[in-house]
């Protein structure tokens, strides 16, 4: 080969390699690379979760993933000398993530009811009630008082499914059942009087009420609830050894009061916890 041509080809090859390296780094910087992925192994516990579901799993003001379920998982890892990894996932792709082994479990306000045969489940650890939030001075103290009232709930929520399904008889008494994009909107409507109640998960309700600046006393959760569902940790079928180890550790955390302590951190009442 002509030395001049060989030299030019070498320069081109080096340039391409440098460009590829720079591009990969730039994609990672933009979040378009795979820097958020962690190779799974026997000492790493990767939890798949929805990063927009407080208080169970979400991103805080400092950009860190946190939440009730993630703190439980961190403690499980600490007690087993595992490396913890919180892996945000596209909720629609959760089954593919679990089946591929890129995550070890789904742990994020994950409802067992209706999915009993789809996963290898832990024991239920949280009793999630669908409840109503009203203004404290509204004079509304029971579900019966919601007759002819405007009630809001989030689109595609469990509360909506309950009120359109087995509890439709309750919704039929309302003046109107309105769907909104998110619960921040619902709380603003409740505050302004655009609606008289909000139907939602009790855990989310307690978290939102506790974090509304200077308005905690403005809202009340009715004692009457719509329905209940149980949360559990979903593992891939056949992964019995890992499920059993996590379950044993979680049971220990219940017995020594750690679960209750973590729940209190996120404004979750002890009544919602299912003791082993």
C-alpha cells in the first residue's frame, strides 16, 4: 500500500474512534446513553419503580430517587450486604424488564389484586385504601354526605376504576365525577371550591396533605373508604430464593419497628401497614 494512503487511512480511523468516544460520552451526558443501567449480579439488588409515584418512589428536589418503598429496599440491601440500585422504568415495560433480568423485582406501590398469577409475590405489606379527601370545614363527614357533590379523581387511577366498577353505586350519587390530569390540580380545585371531594389512594393523600405548605389542617380524609387493595413486591416467577430472602428480611424489619419508622418519615399511618 502507498505509505501516503496508509497514513491518511490511519488518521481517518483515529478520528472515527475519537468521534465515537465523544459521541458516547455526550449521549451519556444528555441521558441518552446507558449510564443509568447497572449490570446485574448476585450482590446487586435492582429495584424497578415508577419515578413519579410519591410517596412510594419519586425524585426529590435534589434529584435523588427516594420514597417509602425505595427506603425499605435500601434497608433490605443493607442487612444482606447487597448493593442497592433504584432503576426507574417505563411502567408499560415493567414485565419485559423483569423477564430480561435487568431488574430483580417491581417494588413501588405495586398492587397484587388482579395480578395474583402474573408474578411471584412477597406477602402483602401495605393495605392501600381508596379514600376521599375533603376540606376540613366542609361539613362532609361521610360518603353519604357526598350526594349531589362534585368529586374529582385522577385519570386512569385505582380510585377511578373503583368508582366506575364495583363501587359505581357511590359515584351515581355524585352530581359529577370529574377526571383531572394530576392530584395537584385536584387539590387546587378542592381548595377553590370547584369540587367538594377528591378520590385517591390513602398513601398519596397522606403524603400530599403533609406537604401542602401551611394547609395541612385544611384537608381531612374521610373514615369511610371506597375499597382496598394490597401492595406487594413482584418477582419473576421461579425466583423463589431471592423472594424468600427479601421476605425474611422485611419480616425482621417489621418486628423491630423499622418499617413503621420509615412509614412515619413519609407521612404514612401505621394502620396502612400489614404486619407479618
